[in-house]
């Protein structure tokens, strides 16, 4: 599709007025108009516009609005969209594989009572949980408010995964340290995990709360173009904090019992 940001130089122009112009003059009936107050412009989202039609539409705008100014024009066809999807999938797979291998290596000396590779697989499951919830939210926003899944969303999900795995590693590392300090061969692993979670919970919540406060401020007072990007990271941060405490560690104990 196409993202086209235009300034018309008419302070009284509304999104409905731009919509009417696009429908009547340019025959773009499916366009979505979003006002951009910070730049006194409008962001137009519509189907792919090739270069010949782009020039034609610019001329029509310039004729109707003498102070017309094009601030941004991005048009992505099916081939480019497919390439972006392919790269995004490979990016996710590469991140997941790299993280699982790193954790399996980092915990290689902790093979009892849970094998080191299980820590890596549990981290993968936790990351999938942390990525799928913001993705589902974005799908709902796309249905209700026409939010677009673009490169900003991909970056936001990767940021969420990075923050989440850091939180999970903190908990797992405390479990590893407590295992090293455990002198008895008949210790209660569930109790040890519970103690490790309790020891790191305050740190996890405080760190996440600091980031959440920044993201909330950015969402309400930042640029509208970053709103969905910020919201994705905000939701992912909350979910990641929850999962590192209430998903990853319980999975570890359940897998040991299984």
C-alpha cells in the first residue's frame, strides 16, 4: 500500500474534507485519513500508487491547494511486501535460535535437576508468549483503527523479545546460583525456584516500571506516528515482566516433574 503525508496550507481543512477530495477528484474511495497536528498535515493510507498516478495526484492537489506540500510518500507493492515478510520471519527465527543456543551454553554447567538445553527451550516458549500477545493486540487495532503492520512493529517486537529474555535470564541466573549454593542432594527444587523468583521479583518489577513510565509518557506526549510503536513495546514490556515470573519458572518446574 501507500503512505502519503501532505500539508495543504489550509488551517480549516479537516480529515473529512480531505477524504471528500480524494473520493471526488482522485477516485480513491478506500483511503484512510489521519490528521497529524504536530506538522499540520494529513497522513493518507491507501492502495499502492504507482509513479504516474502519484504525479497526477500531486498535480490535482497543487491545483486545488496552492500551498500544497508533500512531506512523505512511501509506496510498497506486493513484491516488496513479500520480501519484508520474508526478512521479518528470518529475523525472528535468527533471534530465537541465537537466544536458545546462548542460554543452553550459559547454563551448561547446571544439568541437574533440569538439563541446560531445557532452559533454552523454555525461554523460547516464553518469548513466543511475549510476542504473540502484542501481535494479537495489533491485529485488533488493525481491525478497529486500521493500524498497519510495518517495519516499526517488527522492531518493536524485537525490542520486546530482547527485554523479555533479559528479565527471564535474571530469574534463571538466580536459580543457577542457588543450585550451586545448595549443599543437600535431596533439596526441594520447587522451593528453590520459588525462592529465586521471590529474590528477583522486586528487581524485575522496578526495572519494568521505570520503562513503563517512560513509554506511557512517550505514548501520550510523543509523536502520533510513534503511538503504535510505543504501545506495542509498552504491552510487550508488561507481558514480558509477567511471563518471566509467572510463566518461565513454573514451566521449568513442570518440565522437571514431567
